[in-house]
């Protein structure tokens, strides 16, 4: 299987059930629950609607991975406001919210490929800064986030768990 075997496109609300299946299966098989925060169906549905973007990877017509670019509407959801030593005043920020790959399709660089596409969408939306969090114990996500060009800012408590906070300046 090669990355060219996958089709990448935007997800729509009709993909919500499959997104929930992927999330539930992933949560059920996690080594530790703090590695991934469970998102509600309502939140995931919001992520499938503009201005938010959910990009999926399909294999033989079946959604096997998805990643979310989230435009925070409330201060509590704005990761950029938690950054230390970065002047975010007047900057349009977005969150690289989530990426989940079906267990059967891990190891094919899907998290990285989806992340590249989210970065492109963020640039096209004229975002100035993109932020992401990852569990300090999630080596795969950390490796992909850093490979995408994100910089570690600090560790913090978020979503009831310890998280590393990353950011990347865009359109500069």
C-alpha cells in the first residue's frame, strides 16, 4: 500500500458516523486514555461545517483517517491564547484539533499527509498562526507535529490531561 492508493478530500456531515466509528475504535484500543480526548458527536459535527475543515483519507471508497482544522469561536478553545512568549494580538489563529487514523491503516504516513493538507487550508484561510496539542506520551503525534514544522511552546493542563502546546506561524 502506497500513499498514492489513498484519496484525500473534505469530509461532510454525511461522514459523521464513520468518524465516530474511527474515534470509538481508537479510544477502545488506546494504551492509556490520556493519549486522546474523546470528542462529542456535536463537536465533531461542528468540525464538519465551515469555517472548520475536516480532511479525510479514503481507501477503496472507505474513510480510514481524518484530521480537523478548527477555527475557535470562544477564548477557551483558542490555543494561541495559551502560548507563552508569543505575541498573538491581532493574529487570526486556528487549531490543528485532531487526527485519527484507523488502526488498520497506521504506518502509511496518513497523519502527516493530512496535516500537510490542513496547513494548506489554514494558509488559504489567511490564518496567521496554527496551534496544536499532543499528549507528551504520544510519540507518533509529536513526531508528525514536529515534522510539519510546529514548535513546542510549553506543557500545560488541557482537557483534564497534560498536553504539549505547539505552534507555527503561517503566511510570513
